[in-house]
C-alpha cells in the first residue's frame, strides 16, 4: 500500500498542486488541470471587473478540485492576514497559501513578516501553507508556529531555474515534521522529478505549465514527472560512486586467447 | 455620500447597503466575493444590515487566476 499525501488530515491522491497563474485562457487552464490529476488549485484575490468573462471557480469546481487561495502580492504580514481573511470569507475555506514577499524583483519571501503572518493566521484557525525560503531554520520555525506544511522554493517564482540548493532542501526534509511541498522555480518535468526524488511530499507547479508552448502537454509531462520521482524515492536509489561497479558477473569469465 | 470603492472615489446615495454598492460595481452574482470596510472583513450575513457612512473605504475582492 503506497503512502498518500496528507496535509492537515486531508488525504490527496495526487502529489501535484496546480497553480493557475499565467494561463492565456480558462479553457486551456481547465484542460491542463484535468491532465495533471491535481486535487488542489491555487487562486489569487484581486479587485476585478465583474464584467470580466468566465468564472475560475466554476472551472476548478467542475474539475472536482479544492481551492487554495493565496496571498500573492503582499509585502507585509498585515496585508497577507487581511487577504487571507478576505479569501476565507469569499471562498469558504480555511486553507491559505501564505506568501509575503520582500521585493518585486526576486519575489523572495520576507522571513520575519512571513512568520508573523503565519502565527496570526494559525491562531485564527487557518490551515497555513507558507511559501518560504530554502532556509531550514525558517522552515522549522514555520512548522513550530503551527503551519500545516512548509513550501520552500526551488528558485525564484517563474524563474524556471529548478532547485538551486538541493542541500538546504535535504536539510529541510530531514528536519520536517509536516509535509514539504516544493513551491516555485520548477521550469520543466525533470525539476519536478528531482524534487520528488529528494523526498518532497508534493510540488506546486504553475508557470512551468501555464507558460509552456503547449500547456496541456506540459501538464501531462508534469503528472508523469511527479509520479516517477515519487516512485524512485520510494524505491530507493543506488548510491552515487566515483568509479564504476560492474553490473555483469565477474565470476565465470572465459579464458580469452590474447595471442591471436 | 462619498466612498472610496476599490481605490476610486464614488458618490453613492445615503443609506446604500453593501449589496447596493456591489450592484454599482456591476456584480450580478456575488458568490466568491468578499467585502471589507475600512480594513475589516464584513461577513456576508452582515451585508444587508451594515451601515455605510460617508468617507468609508470599501474593498471588494474575488478569486482570479494566480499561482
């Protein structure tokens, strides 16, 4: 029996969390979403023209997915807490992907603000999934204040640069008592596989699918990549060596005629 | 009275309710919409009875695509 992803008591069949940012249309988004098999889907909260066509909620719900609102674009704990409260009221969910960023060039998390917001939201009964730096100490602190998972970045949001610090990620994984979701930086399928091979419990994939030339095809690739990486992790890889280790038997070799 | 509605100054009739304000913005369906007044989230159950006063700042947010 294979172990399933479990966050805050909710069991997921899929280890891929689907980010909806960057799709050119709701149709493409919906088609890509179905290919991934994801069960949890992010949304942002914004002022919006009510006349703007289409409802993202309908697309997500028709795919049978849970909604994970985020606090993207917030620079302070206060703004993130406000956005989370608005999301809870609008969408009727306690779940929140907490993002508090430090600047708009790197979109890297602001550690002190993030931790403060996490603490407040946990106290208010939210299920907090913080987007965090690949910093083992901050990840531990977030867990200690009651976050349901930690979501370290592989590299900056939308950079597609993969996992820049697998060593820090390994430390986060070793220390974590809650699920670790790799968030941000995945550019292509192999990055998702590496995250899962390293032992991440899930990955959050957005731009790599939505901004691919063919998002629906990339969605298929990501589903397989996540599954492959997880299987490889469970199977237990061979150790890396500097020198070769023969795979064919060294016993029973014939005596070769080396004179002729 | 004057309100700041999603960052824009708007003039509305005195005694307008939150549903009135949402109608001004053009919301026909208010599912998935949250409203805050002066930074405080107003639960849907309190929309009809909430007394909007001159100079209040109202934010209306809803879910959009975002990672």
